[in-house]
């Protein structure tokens, strides 16, 4: 039986991870954190071999002691820019495989330079993570050359403090390229105001689109040999859009902290009377035809938790070294896992739609079968 140390189990992502991990036989789970009473309540409500343990994730001595008594460390504590590196260091120093839904390029490079003995899988979220995996799945689906990809990612979701902090920190980290696209294999700034609208089947007319390349998208495009790609982040809700724009315009505080009260309140107002949703839609064009792949769900945090659980249950089969999640060998295996773990999520594909369907302001997509 493998013992999994799960950090951050009381958060939105960690709770989703615990729910999925608890369905597997042969897994003993230790959930650890500062609020032991809350952890015990969570453990009591989980139909699995789960026990609670006190742990200050910000204390390196406590973390080192905890990882020494487990077989796998799953770190859902956020924000990841604060907790990923020190927990990963402790796990790898103890020779324990490590899984993390977060992690930026700096963490990948750091772990890649020192991690030679055990596997580590990072960026097991929806973006980065599933976003890159879906681009690979799209490429595998096509039988002919891809000339260009347009992709849209986002929706209307509740926000957590950690998720907002991660987004804002990414704007200043050098990992992302706001307002940039990939043209001829080069990252190119663009000010084109006539961007195609998000596909109407998956995104309502209330959304706004913003070109944004992150490091994962650039890496996946290079891996697939795709020189032209436009990735749009999609925001739904006028209040959250305005609040995030105002925060993004503020120079980062040395502590990396922001006053998040306004965006957290804004998204609650934008969600009022509406159902949350999330989608990633990618259309690949080439040789006069288009293939479109769409992933949809109601709760992106739950999907991130499930993907993290997938990584945790597969990490012992991975070779030593540090692996971004998008490099998992079989993207469609992950899609099949998600269909069972998060039944409300769905992947749909339409093959060989005329390229003319993409002309104008939108790419019309129909539901297809896998």
C-alpha cells in the first residue's frame, strides 16, 4: 500500500484531488496542514483510508519530517509560488516522488537541474497542464499537417485567493507573454483589434478574448512543429475583467501580495444568477480542413484536482526526472480518466470541417464523438 501525503486538502483543488484519490484501492492518504480540527472533519467525511496530521507547510523542518514517512508527496497548497519550491526540495531530498498542480518555468528548471533520482510531475492543472495536453491530443487526432492553431481558454468560475495570486505573479514572472502570438515560430507582439470571437457554442456573447502565450504553449508548439498559434484567454463578466485589469496594471509589490478583495467580490457579482462554466477549445487548420477539439466542465478546480490525482496514481511508473504534465505519453488516456473521475466534464471533437467555417468572427463547432 502506498502512503500519499496530501497538502492543501481543504482548498478547492486539494478537495477534488482527495475525492478522486480516495476511490483507489491500495492508497493510504495523510492530509496535513495547520487547521487540524478542519482536517479531521474532512478525513471523517471521506470514504477512504484517510488520516489527519498537523503540519505547518511554511516550516521546512516540519515538512522534511512529514515527507520522510510517505511514498508520494502531492502538494496542492497554494499559492504555488510560495510553497512549491520548498516542498519539492524536501520531497526530492528524501527521495520521494513529487506531484504539484502548480509550478512555473523557474521551478521546472530548478528541479530539472537537481532531480535525477525520483520522478516529479508538475503543472497538473487545467492551464498549464490540460491545456498543453489537449494541443497534443488535437495533433494526434489529425492525419494531415497542421498549419495553424487558434485556441480559447476560460469561462466563468469562482475565484480563490491563491488562483488570483498565481495569475498576477505570472504576469511579472517572464513565463507569460500577454498580447503576443506565435508567428513563423517567433513570439510576436500584436495590437490587432479584430480578433475572432470565441466559438459561440461554448462561450456566450458576454466574453472578451485576450491573446496570451504562456511558456507551456510555446513549448508544446515547438514540440509539435507548429509555427503559427494564437492562444486566447477568455474572461466572462464585466466586473471581474475590470478588477483584473486594474490589478494587472499595478506594479508587483516586493512581497508578491495584492489586495484581492475587489476581484473576489467582482466575480461573485458576475456569477450571480449564472451557472459557472469552463472550456478549452482548439481548432487546427491545414490543407483546407479544420479539426476542432473542445473540453468543457463546470468546475475547473475539480478537474485540476482529478488531474493531480491521475499524476499521483501514475507517478511510480514514470522515469526519474521532472516532467511537466503535458508530456504524459497518452493524452487520450488522461481524457478517459477525466470522463470517469469528473462525469460532468466532456471532450468533443469534430473532424474535417471546412476551413471556411473558421472565416469571419467565429469558428462554429458541433458536438462530435471520440
